[in-house]
C-alpha cells in the first residue's frame, strides 16, 4: 500500500512549515505569507551520505589532511575579490539582484573568460532561448568553443546532462524557473526551489563542479523563495545599484570560503560590465570645489578603503516638524548625530531641514563615516566650505568623543595616495598612524576639536 502525499503550508518569506494555514508566521512574523503545497510520499533511503554515495562513517578531526581549497580565477578581478580569491571547486554560489541590474550579463562574461582559459562551461537558461542568449553574448565579444548553452527547465533532464557533460562551471539562470516532476507545485514555489537547490548542491559536491545560480529578489530586496535557500548554498552575492545609474556594487552577504565584507564595483557600458579597480576615484569624481556641506570620508569594505564624498544641506524649515532625509546612510544614525551636535557642540538644528547624501549611489553604514557626516552638516549650517584637501573619519560617541576605528593606517595611506594633505582622525588611532609620512595627521579627542580643525 502506497502512502499518500500530504498537504502542508509553507511561509514564502522564511520557509516555516506548518500543518495548517496561519495568518502570521511564527518564524518571521510576516502576515499572509503561507501557501499550500502538496509533498509527495517520502522514499526509503539506504542510509548513505548525500555527497559521496557511500555509507557515512565518523572520522576523527586530526585524521583529516588539511588541504587548501582549489580555486580558479573567474577572469574578472572584482568578482574574484568578492568570492575570496577565486571560485572554489565544488561550490554553490547564489547571485541575487533586481531585474535588469546585470546578473545575467556578469555571469555570461564570467563564462566567456573561464571558457577562454580552456575550461568547459555550461550555461543553462530557463528564461531565454538560445538565440536570445547568443544576441546578448554578441555585445561582450568573441566566445570560446568551450562554452555550451542549454535552454531547459526540467531538473531531471538538467541533472542527466550535467552528469554526462561534466563541465568545470555551470550557470543556472534562474533557480525560480526550474522544476522537478516529483513535486506537484508550480515552478518558483517553496518546495520546487528547495528541491532544485538540493539537487544542484549534490551535483556540485559529488562532481566537483562550481555552480552559479541566479535568484530573483522580492520587493524588499531579499532573494525570493524560502530563507533556507541562502542557508543551503556556500556563497550568497547581491548585485546592487539603480538601473538608471552606470555603477553596480557586488556585495557578499555569506561566504564560507572568504570574507563577507568585500565589495566589487562595476560600470555598465554598451559592451557589458567593466571593472572599477579604484572605487575611490569614481566616488570623488565631480566633487564640487569650494562648496559648503561637502567633505570626504573613508569607509572600509573588507580589506579595501573606499573614499567617499558626504554631502549635506541645511535649510530653515517651513513646517512645525523639520524634515530629515538621508540617501546612502542610516537615517536613525543621522538623527543620533544631530542630537549629539545640539547637545555637545551647541549647534541648534531643531528648526532646520537636514538632507544628507553619500555621492555615487553606494550605501555606507560603517560608524567611521560619523565624523564626516557631522562635519558636512556643520559646514552646511554655517555655510563654511571645507578644504578640498581635507579628509576626516572616526566614530562619534554620545558624549561627543571620537572613538577609534579599525584599519586607520590603511585609510590614511589611501588618502595620501589620492593627494589629500590633511586627515582628521580619533586620538585613539594616533599611535597606529604614527609612522605615516607625507600627509598631515591631526588626532582629535572630541567632536568640538574636530570641528575646529575642519573649519580653520
């Protein structure tokens, strides 16, 4: 007698499973996110491991030989940086981003570079025909014969082709279009996405194939489907930016083989995505000369210091409640810094509208940009320009003190490389940058001292 398929309810936001429908998910507290799906009867398993197919046995940690993970270059330096030094063999990488942001273009360029190095690449698309992919590939230049294309959505067929072809790298575009005949729900549902990811993960580990999967995102910016999808894969990358702007940011939010703080910067052009090896230069391009409310600060993204221009505008409010608008930084953090300025420095901003913007379209939330935001607001309030050769960074405390930030020496060296003559830092970082020559370093203990130095 065969067991019947059971009906369960899944939360579309976090993947929480329930036997009955609920209005609010107990896991993520989202409302009306449960969908009904049928789960086929479970098959008997032989007790073997999921990756090797052999019966699992416990092994002592000291008996495992330490081997360096095998990495291969993607041919794109910025992508290699975000991945932690290159693509790890047998890894499963998820790339998410808004529609039209450039995910497919980036992966197609990656396929072209890997194929040009003599490695076999299989690009599987469930959204475009082969002719459409060929038209898009024509923009990025000549493609090697080692690149193979496939338009398919059936996971059973895809699994057989991957096992027969055994490519070095495989692209799945996108995971929401793939379906398994064993699951009765529609493609893109929680069950289908989870099943597809599980099959691809098993293929990646057993055949040592590096697999990229493209994931659609929801309106709040997270990858569509169950939250367990991000837990199953090895690396999660998000492609950020506005379609109207030329620059794109590739950011790692999970990486089992490297840092999650690295970013890659790309520029969208007619012939594809181009790397931006020095983001500080493009972030400062077009900076106004001698304008009030503009100051340069420094934020660390992984091991890379990024210089950015902070702009502020302070105008007298015509309403009872002043307006606070922020772009590229945390809104609540700006309100906190405004309160510190009023209480500790005597700058009355309660009757003014405040506008703060990080130029370049990049979102920076590191506390090290606090001092830059305060100096920009103070400059706009007093209508006093800040020297174009000045850079400032440091975390601002509620008592008006400047607190130390990590990697201060790298920040000062980056400012020196780009021609800045003076940098204001917290007093606690003075010892770390004592050996830096060729640039004037001004350590300050309090916010009052920093504002005095900035406006001299």
